[in-house]
């Protein structure tokens, strides 16, 4: 796998988004339509207390991914009601064309007291080509379970052989680097299957081995089938110091499988790494792989978790 970087293609500061945005275009995810590619992302605004809320917006590109056609002018999905799993934000959102509808698997998060936040996976459905979505109920379709106690999110869903496959993350533990330090989370990638895209059966195991240490954090898997093999891209980082210490932030990881069950991690074959300087020199995170017009693309965020937008790379075939 070898990716050719095409540079940063969207900066939220250069566009008028449908909310009082304070930047960020996190976790870009593509929906390929007949005449355009709609890329969803999460932006942020501040509530009355000054804390962040995450909202879903989108930008439309032409199918050559060279020209912006439009930017969403209203909320794609409103936040959840008082006390709901997505009361304080949706980040990220993954979309899947399913007949004449579009399924959106959301990661809704809400603030906590003892720790910063919790998360669960929701479902919303669009009947207007992804312009707007309606929730499939007020609660999540996947949340904390016996062996997945918190922070269930980052769903990526694909359908193979009539079966829906979901790759997602869940939290293992909260830890401190020192008594004075804030709590940091540890989360890993897992897998579940479904016959209807709503009710899910979890595998109950970690599928991607650690390379850094046991507290490695793995996030946002994305899977594509190419040349007889399944390829997974994700991002990973250290549990501590990832915000401000060089070399501890997110990098893009890679694994491959021939049966969707057993994965071989091979980060050295990812074909992409941070740049020597610029918008993705300190960090690469939140990858998303998709096909359009016989090309394979990789969307991803750079420094500061996508505060300044997202970039694009194309696979050299």
C-alpha cells in the first residue's frame, strides 16, 4: 500500500458552517452519490458554560475530489435530549448506503462527573440522500456491556455477503500518569455482526494487537476490500502525553485479513506517515478509506485532532 498525499482539502475556518463553530472538522467520512461525494465531519460550538458541543456537518466535493460544490447550511442531526447518550455531541458519524436509504452510525457522547465523558453508538436514517437524518429511537443500539464497560463508539459498518459487519472501539480502563494528572482513557478495537444493521452480536475479543504497550489507544477503524484481501486503517497513540508531546500523538495504523475475523497488524505497510512539516507533521488521525471513480482515497485529520480541517491521499495502484 502506498498513498500519495494530495494535501489538506478542507479548512472549516474558510467556510460558514451552520452553527457558531469554533473550528474543527473531525473524522471525515464519505458518502459517494451519483454526482458528488458528501463528506461528513464533526465540528464544535460552545454552550453557555463555555464547554464544547459536537455537531455533524458536511461538505460536498465533485467526484474527482478537486472542487467543493456545497457546504451544509443546517444541522444534519440535532443533539439528543436531556440525559440522553448523545446530549453533548455526536463524534464521529459513519454512513452506509442501504438500498434507497442511508444509515448513519453515530457516536454520541455525554459528560460525566468522575471522568470526562462516556459514549455509545446510535443509529439514524436518511431518506433524502443524506441531507438530513432521523433517529432510530432516542437510545443507542450499542452501549456499555458486561466486558465493554464504557466508551463504546467509533463504529464503521460495511456489508459483506448479506451480513453487516461493525468495527468499533470500547474503553478498557481510566488511568492517571501521576496523582496530579487528569484521567486518561484506554480503548481498543472490536468487531460485531448483524443481519439487520440494528441488532448486533459482539465477538467479545480484542482483534488488533498492541505495538506500543498495553495502554495503547486504538481508534476509528475503517475497512476496505481490495485485491482479495480486507484492509483496515485506524489510528493509535500513547495513553499519556498525546496532546502536547512529540511522538506520542496519533499515527495511522494498518492491519489486513483474509476472513474478516483474524487480523495481522503491519503498520510498516500502511504506506503513509506524518509529514516533515506542515498541517500533518505532528499527528495523523481519524482515517477513512473509500472508493470513487475507480480510485481509492484516504481521508484523515492532522495536527490538533482536526482543528484546522482534513486532508486527502490517493492510493497508488
